C-alpha cells in the first residue's frame, strides 16, 4: 500500500498501471467506513501476490485528484489499467464482494513455472543469458523474461540477436511499457548505425543546442545517442532539459523516452525478509523524483 499525492501520482498510478493494475482508494481520516475497508484492501493486496497495486489518496488533502476522478463520496475505489479507469465501487463492501470485483477485472494469476535465479546479477553472464534464453523458449508469453533477455543481449552488444528476440513482441509496445523501452533502445541503435556522414555525434548536437537551447529535436537525438552508449543518466539529464522548457513536446516524447530509460536501468529488486519492502535503487529513485518535480510543477 502506498500513499499517493499530486507529486507522485503520474509515476505511481498512471505509469505503473501499464505494468500492473492499480487500485486507488479515495479515503479521509475522519471517514468511519474508510477505516473498515482500508485493512481489507491491504490484506487482499498481499493475498493477490502482485496481481494489483494498492494506493491510497486522502481526498481532503488531494482535492485536485478527487475532482479529476469525480469523487462524490468516500470510500470510493477506482481500478486503473494502462493509465485508464476501467471499473470501481463505492462504500465499505464486504471482503467477498471486493474479491469478486477484483477477480472480474484482474488478469488471471500466473501458473507456476520454472523460476529464474533469485539474483541473476550474481551469475556468470553467459550462464545468465542461457537461463533467460531457456525461459523465453519454454514460455514465449513471459514478457518479463523476454525483457531481461533482450536487455542483456543489448548490454553485451549482441544487437542482431536482440532484434530477433524482440520481433515476436514488437506489436505489443503500446501495451507493455518495458517493451516500449526496448523498442526505444533498439531504434536508437539502428539510427546511429545508419549514420554514414557521422552526424550523430555528441559534439554535433552540442553545437546545435548552443545555438538554440530550444532545439528539442537535437536534444532528444543527443539523448538517444547517449542511450546507445549506455550513458543513461546523461541521457535523462538531456531529456529533463526538454521537459523543463516544454512538457508536452512532440506528443510527450521526451517524457516517454525518460520513463523508458528508467525501465532499462532499474535493477532487479533484492530479496528481503517477509513483510519488508525492498529498497529502491538510489539512481532510479533520484531520477524518478526529478521527473515528478518537473512534470507536476
């Protein structure tokens, strides 16, 4: 369960709902029924083992968000998938009715499958690649394993193999955020590889930017070039320069590319004891906060 405000709504609700359904609980401290349903929702979030993410919004403190969702009474729960509200309910429903609501709207629970190593970063890279390749071959619908497999191929410079592995899911980039991230990286690599006149160089883009700081195309292309060099924080710094000047440039392309980089650099969560929350990667956490502060300012 996570408390959400205007500052983190974009990332924690809109963006994350592309990875898993997000259930938003609008409540207030004075609301008696809210105190009844709140623990039930937290219990079900745990019981459903990652099938949905629960966030809570204090409707008194976050009136702008309440108005945006047309909240007229609390508790009200809204389920979002891929950034869009799909269903909801009002009042302190009993646990059975809430489970029926969730079962109706959530994707089915994944069937048990062969587990990947808990900490693949500790494996020999060749063994890690072999295990990921096996996971994709045995379960082609496993987008998480495919993402990790293609990402590792690109990190190793095995671009043709990455293209081949990406082809079966290329039509899903509009639905799965991590696949969009891979497409962004692959696209940048392909553009730079087809640059016969060596125009795709940091110095070339810096010259254009020095002449016109609002040359957003040059800034975005510089960021893409930096992505091909795996200079991730430099790429995000350049994208932030666009967002600080024009948040919606080119149909939100700078923000989409920035989020893609975050998805590409986020490491696997470390294992922790039951009941504990794994810590966020400090670089990812820092750049998420920077994005929120710029987009919501």
